[in-house]
C-alpha cells in the first residue's frame, strides 16, 4: 500500500515545534487520535514507544518511520510531520530527524504493513523528494506534494 492511499490532510502537519523524540511521538499520537477515535492518544503513543524500544525507526538522512501495531484497528492510518528543527532520534546514521512518516496498522496486517514501510522508505530515499518536503511551508502544500508523488 502506498502512503498516498492512506495519508489525509488532517494527518499532515508542517513545521511542528518539537525538541525531543518523546515530544514528536506525542505529537504524532495526538494527530492520529483525532482520526482513530477507537484509541486514546496514550494507546497510540504506547504502540510507537513499544516499537522504538526494539530499535530506532530513524532510517537516516533526517527521516524516521515510527510505526505501531494496534489490536482491533480497522484500517491503517498514516501521519506525516515535519519539524521546525531536526531533533535527535537515534537514527541509524546518528543524524537528527526532521521528516516523520508514522504508521498505525491493524495487528493482523503484517504483510501489508511491511510493504507500506518499504514503499515509504523508497519514496523518501530520493534526495529531491526530501528537499521538496523540507521546503513546504504549510500542511496543505506538504499534503499536495506527497499526494502527487509516485
């Protein structure tokens, strides 16, 4: 599944102020909680934190793909955030992160989940793409840019 198929404007936020890994995960959870009314912000944060305990989801080049599995989730939800300033995130290249593509997926959709993660990693491995994302000044602009990507 492609990011463009599950990302919505209300889950796209540009230039978030966040100074730490925990703060950005809290913000991602707050954004997702509005969309995923069957789950509390705490449950969403807990799913992300549980995954981060296994190893950082920072994939390098200022990008992280935090994700969590949820029992009884009906469908996947994506959240795209950029931060005002890059923040330490324990990424594999030890560089700070300023682009976050978070996924919340039903626990029983492991195969779809992995293919979605791969497609996101591929999309953001293009330096031109990340450069354009970092230039976005509004939620709408960021959402439209990602919606048009292949």
